C-alpha cells in the first residue's frame, strides 16, 4: 500500500469500535443518497476513512460491500466531484490485491485507468501519481509488463517526484524490474541503469538501496551465466534488503514496491502475486 496514499485513522478508539465511529457517517449517506449532491466532499472523506478501517481490520467482506455501494452512488456526483472521488478507487485496487483476486483487479484497473484519464486534470500530482502506482502494481501482479511500463512512463513525468525522493527512487527501480521481467536485452538494461543513475545523481543524496540495486543490475544481473548463479545473487540481494528494511529512512521506499517479495518469488520459484498474498495471510 503506497505510503503516499496513507492517512488511515489509527486511534485505539477506531480500532476497537470501527462500526460506531466510522461506518455511521458513510451509511447515513447510503440511506439518504440524495444528500450526496449537497455534501459530496463530506461523503468522500467519510467513505475514505471507513475503507481504511476495513482494510486495517481485515474486514474485507464489509469492504467490498462498501465499494459496491460507493459505485452505485457515483451517479449523484457532479463532474468535478466525480474527479475528487477517483482516489477512492485506490481502495478497490487494495481490496483485490489483499484478497488475491488479481484477475478481477486487472479488469477493475482497466476501468479505473480510463476514468483517471478522463478526469486527471482534477487531481493533484500526488493523487494522480499514487493512483498510477497502484494501477501499475495491479498490472505487474497480473504479469502485464507492457501495461505496467506504459503507466510508469507517465509516473516519471509527474512533478511530485522532484520533491519525493523516496517515491522517485523506487519508481525507477520498479521500472527497471518491469523491463527485466519483460525480457529486455543486457545492453538495454545497462542503458536504463545509466539513465536512472543520472536522474538520482541530481538529488542531494542517493538511498543506499538505490546504489545497491543499480550496482546489482549493472555489475551482476546483466552478466549472469547460469540459473544457479542467478539464484545465489538474488539470495544475497534479499539479505541486503532485509537489513536495510530495519532502517526507517531506507525502508520507506520499499513501501511503494515490495522488492523483498519479488526477490523471494525469484528464489522460491513463485509468482510475485503469490508471495504478496501469502504475506498478508
């Protein structure tokens, strides 16, 4: 779940009594949908808080019911408020990812991407970037690498990345991994690494994980000669990432793309989606 879209109510009160404190405002709108037209932002905020609580408390059956009800009430939004509600689609993608229903998630992502394209001018760069990252992650989990790369190309032109080094770095790494999974040549991978280095070098500082992974790709991955050697390299890199994960500064970028889960899949011969789903059980 990308940190850029976090903001979940996290008090002990909400964790103990989510029904009383978070469902009532949204359900009052569900019962009186005509009121949404007059207070759309209040409704959006209430539903956003409710979705976060459902996700945090593993209330996935309730979560999908609220998602369905939300879709049914979208007809009460004006054009502008339909745009404001688009970031709520993040919760739908989150639901499919968490529950392992990635094929349903892929179909939903295609619809959400189209809706985003029609309304992206209404969103901030942060909102748009966060949703694009979630969409690209759903495509990646479905092994739709071409679609993932196309979305990440859009992400890398977003101005918010200039001020969010954690997000920027992992997007570049995620982009490299997508090309690797798609079967890019060694020469092309080297050129992508050089491009990433130039971009990251413009910042005041480079994260340790960025240096480690870029060096790994440039000096080791593109020179692998056997499956055994590749497995050994992935195992070594995973150990390094597990150490860095303990560092709050270095671990934050790993929230955008679960690099450790990807490496685990490579080592154990499992699909990325399988490893991600298993971690959430």
